[in-house]
């Protein structure tokens, strides 16, 4: 799996409406003890991130997160732009994430997200 595929699989977790499927999908890309931080939350571990994503699904049914840039990678760090859209396609928020990738390239160890354009 290359880094772009890893990031796309991570983004797909955000789009999965079924909680059990979402957990399985996250387990396939998320390192043990990985963290997620954006301006609204610091989620320590998979369960905390899954709870945060579930909240998004409750507040915004049908919302989607899409990667909107190439994945730029160096020294185990990846960055990519994304957008979250409502079920009707309305832009909710856009931003950029920086992902810390495991040494074997198979899992995400940390995500730091920023909202808004650069």
C-alpha cells in the first residue's frame, strides 16, 4: 500500500455511516495509541477518534470528507488538503492534515489538522 492509498482509506473512515464498519476500517489504518488533533478536539486513541467521527455523523448525516490535493510525503510525514461537504454538497469546512506515518508505511500514528485555506 502506498501513502496515497493509506490516506484515502483513512478518509473513507470518515464517510462510513455504519459504526461497526467504520471501526474495522480505522483499525486497518490507525496505529495503536495514535492521536488525532484538530482545532476542536484532541482524540487519544481509536475509540476517541471513532466517537468524534460518530458525532459528525449525528450532527451532519450524509456529510463526506474528500481529499482535494495530492499527498505530499517526506521523512514519514504526509500532508494533504481535504474538504467536508454536507449531504447536499454544501461546503462545511476545508483544511489540511499532516499525518505521521509508521516506519513500515502501513499505519497512521498521528494526525494534526488545520481548518481553513492557507
